[in-house]
C-alpha cells in the first residue's frame, strides 16, 4: 500500500507552459564527466571587491547569498517548486490496496483514514513478534496524539522544530501511507507550505544503486528532474525536507562511525556516505530529515542524530469503524463486519485491526463471505481469515496466464517456497533471481501472483523489486508450504533430518506431532521471527482449513485428525515456561487449535472464588485472558489473585500493560524486583507507561531497591508515584534510590515511610531535593528514625528552589530542635510547602505573616483538637 514514485508522471499543460517560459533564467546546465548535472552560471557585471574563503569548520550560513535573492533565481526556484509539486501530486493522489497490477485504487483523500501517531516511539529491539506486542498493548491510545502534518513542527513547549525525525511502527501499520498523505497535502498546498522542496526516497529503491557513486545533486536530479536547474547554493538557501521511507528494508551499511565526511552537494561518493552525512547534519545542515521504519531497524540510526521519535500506532476503535465504513460497499455490511469481529470473546481479530493492512484483509474476506456463508461459519481465527483471503484473492483473478500444466495449487506452493526461504533470511523484499530460484518466471508473473506479490520498479533502472503485500501474508504462505510439503512428501523442512517416511495413518499423526513440536521449539528459541508462522502452521493443521484448501486448490486429502497431542504438548510448555511473554503466543496457538480448556478452567475457579486450585498454567491463562479480552487492566492489583512471587511472575504481561501496579503486602522479596526490572525494561520498546507502583510492606531490603535502579534511572521510565513504605530499606538503599531519581525522573510522589533511613538517609534525600531536575512534590518519611540532624538537612534543602509541596515527617525523633528547624523553614518565603505532617512532639509553631485564610484556620483547629497534638505555643 502507498506506492509512490514508481513511474514518471507527465506534467499538466499549465505547469509545463510555466516551466517553459521560465527555463534558462539565471543559469545553464551541463554534464560533468561523472554524469553529474552541474550549473554553468552566466556572470555579468561582476565586481569582486572582497573575497572571503572559509576553509575551516562548517562555515557561515549562506542565507545572504546575493544570487539567491535575485529576481531571476527566485523565478527559477518558483518554477522548480511548481514542477516538483505537480509531479508529487500526480504520484501520490491514488492509494493502491493490494497490488498495483490488480489491486483496487481510489483517490487517497477519499479513502484515507487518519492514523494514531504519538510522540516517543521505540528505538529498542524487542524479542517478541510485532503482532504479539500489539495484542498485549492495552493502553494504546491514551497518550497525546500528533497530527500527521505536525510531525515536523515544533510543539507548544518547544522553541524550534526538530531537524531530524524518526517515525517507527510495525509492518503494515500505515507508515508509507502516512508519508504519501503528507506529500499529497504539501503538493496540494494544504499543509507545510513553509517547506519549499520535499525529496522523498525509498530505501528499497536506494538499495539498487548502493554500489554506485553519486553526488547529492546528481542523485536528486536523477530522481526528480524537475530541479535539474538548481545550483548548489539553491539547495543551501532553500527550505528542504528529505524523506527516507522503509529503514527496515535498507541494505545500506549506514556506517555513521567510519564513513568519510561529505560537506558538498557536488562531491561524488557512495549513497551510504551521502545518507550518513545528511542524517548526521554534516551535509546540507539546514535541511530537515524524516525517516520511517519498523522498530527493530531504529537502532541503525545513532540517537544523537535524531531530534524527535514518533510512533504510528495504527487505528484506534473509532478509526477502525471509519475504515470499514469508507472501504466496504455499504454501511450495513461494514457494521456486520464490526459486529462479527467484536462478538468473539477473545477479540483477537478485532485487536489485529489496529493494523490497517489487516483491516483490508478482513474487509476483503468478510465482504465476500457475509452473503454466502452462515454466520457461524465465518472466520473466527487469524488462520481462517487468511485462508479465506487467499481463496478470494485467487478467485478474483479470472484470467490465468499460467503455463498449461500449472494450477493455482502449483503457484501457491511456489509462492510458499519463496516466502519460507525469504523468511529464513529475514527478508521482506526480494528480486527477480529470488523468484526464478523458486521457478516463478518473472516474465509470466501473473495469476494469483499478482494478487499476493507486489511488484515495483526502481526509479532509475526500472529493475523489479518484489514483496508480499504484507509480512503476515508471507508468514502464512511459508507455514502453508511447510505443512503441505510434509503432508505431500513426508519432508520436515524445520528439521535437520528432513526426509521422513509416513507408513500409516497413525504414523502420520505422530510425525505431524513432531513437526508441530519442532515449530513450537523454533518459535520459543527465536526473537519473535517465527511466532506468527507457528500460529499459522498449527491453524492450517485444523481439519476445517484443510478441507477448504482441498476443495478450492486440490491439496491432498487426508483423514480427519485430532491435534490433542499437540495441545497437550503446548499445555506442558506453558506450565514449564519461565518467559511469561512467550506464553501469550502459545495461548494464541491453542486458540487456533480450538482449545480453550485452560481458559475455561481459570474462569471457573475465579467465578467460584476457589483460587487455591489455580495452577501455574492457569495463571498464565488468566494473563492471556485479561490481555486479549475486553477486561479493564488499567489497574493491576495482585491481591485480587494471589499474594506470591510465583503468581506475579505469571501475570507480568498484564502488569506491563497496566497504568497502576498495586503489589503491596504480597510476600515479595528482592527476587520480584529483578523480574519487574526485566519486564518493565522490555516494556520501554513497546511504549508502555506504568505510572504508579506500590511495593510497600514487602521484604525488599536494600538489595531489592538497588535492583530497581536501572529501571528507575532510565529516562524512558515514566513512573510518577512510587511507594516503598515498610520495605526494610536503610540509608544504603535510599542512596541508590536518590541517585536513580536525580536524573530526568518523572516521579512526583515518593513514599518511604516506616524504613530505617536514619539521618544519613534524610541527608541523601536532601541532596535529591536540592537537584534542580528533581520533580518531587509529595514526600512521605513517617517513622524513618530521623532526628533533628536529618530534619535540619531537609529544611535547608527546602529553603531553596525545591518544588516539594507536601512533606510527612510524623513519628520521627525531631524533638524541639527539629520543630524549630521546621518553623524557620515555614518562615522562609521561598518555601513552597503547602502541607506538613510533622512529629507529634511539636510544641511550638509560628505561622505569622502567612495568608492562611479561613480554610487554613479551620485545618489548624482540626489539628489542635487531636489528642496527639502536643502544641503549647502557636
């Protein structure tokens, strides 16, 4: 989807005439020996009084260049801009869904559904499949939304717009379509008109010329001949944006550390050197850069080269509804599709509709099935949906140009072989030689191929570049190929001993179990690459999907079989698995196999209140159930389930997806801190946002608090409230905690009461409060064994510019000296404290010259009535 700049577009007559009238103003062009286009300026009436040659450093900004402000040059720039806008508008106005050869295309502005884009996406590699991450993400759309056309603009709290922006998002989430819409709005004059020129490139296109040498000027002109009359100074003096789409598809090394420096737009070098210098700001340092890619590829760009990271989150619930209403033939059918997706208890299909491409696959399959299929027979699992999608895509293509002996089944198996081989190499793009290695002739590329594989042409040399319409389609076909190869030939492509003999029906069942076991183990050992493949492989083993494949494509018929042995094997894996995140995909696999026994058991125990019978596998089932259902998991309270570390470990995926984690008084030790840090650090790469954590009344000790340090000290940690009351912490753990919070911590409320912090701990906290980056507003230090010494340190810290507004010091040994220190603090005009809960031993309090008002007087009266109050002088 979103293919732009694959073929040249003719200029409209008006623009062409304007270009012809303006051509030649101010300069002529020639071709250098290195094929580069160069300006040959015509200098007239030139008088050089002073010439300054700067040969060191970056040099001055060239905004005062006389030539750039001349009427002739302004006209030339205006003409080039008009031609470029016309070209981009023509190239982006249509959105292709499916493939360009046989897919449907619609005016982008009519069909475009707004995407949910947020600030601060992931730059870290995650060991889960992207789809699994999406299914486990519950607090998706509560962060501040960014409008697409504001992605390169300054926010309200920023003085300057970012120069270099990285936008991440999983495969099929809509990054390329977002780029296409951004370009169309600019070219149509609807947005970002302060940007004079936008030059969009695709990494998959740049791969084709990675071994050639170019200057930046010649590279741009070869892609966009509309600016062939540009001089090098025009690039420097114009507002320019470069867009590089599809970082995850890049075959360039992007060697930022070792590449040579390139400062000139006319210097000839490799494409890799040009890109690293552009992105790092050495080449055309005034230009803006926008890069898009999947999260795993973000690490290719050094963090210091990026000013802003954003994330395309896909569709929220409202946008899903808009999509189906705009893309389905009528609103009644669209509503039926939505009703079907939302009616399923696990709602896994509906959750996958966060991905726009999956919405299209779903709409394609269900729109064709609703009028022909009984409601109970509509697809209920992801595998069933993709199987019907494959059938419908094949039927849509009436003209078959296969070789005489070739059937749909033959072509699908060839596509599956291609999909499997490329998946093994982690390739999502491939070339003519890859097709031919699977006996798919590019010259007769047609039939079902055109429905499943997208073909594009390199801009410069028209070389074919291929990809499946979505990564999940590639994974589905790969799984189909592996399964059918086993069923037809007895060959296990996942095993080193690939050839096996199927002697009987019983033997076939046993060997199919071996294939399933091999696939499960492969997925568990990988970093998520094989997770969805596994789900498809098991789902395709179901008799219902096998019968459909036999009926439509003529796949080999087999006896109805039970997958009970495979189900039992997965149950055992779930029971033994320590990596709780991996269990989520295994439960999805059970769903594909039609098994909900673990889920039903845990629901039965929860309804009866007999949680004592819940086994470890059941707790994992509960985690899956909470994540995939419509249950609210915003607040995770472990006490609702079972107060133990073993249960917490099984429910960590739920905690990761929550805003508030209540773990107080749950028999936790320092071991839980290690688990939490591991899990919550992984959550950084999924943009999860735990805001509140309560670990009070647990035996964490200093060791446990020290283990929290890496997570609390990470600038991506967005925790606001932290409670560690009665956690058996001393000044040692307190010191580690204050160091972690002394950076860019977001924590505003900290509770450390009922710990033996002593004066040393109070002094450590005082150092934190003096830190100008400290955001603490509420601090509780009740019963911390603090004396007047520690109290004095705190009052000195609060006499400065501390933001603290509420302080609790009850049940400490402050005595009269401490009370006097507090009184002095309250007299200080810089003190921002609004609420003070002090020691019960306080005997004298001076609140003179304060604006207490009636409300303050009432609060004082209430306090004076308390029996614990020992105040004698007020």
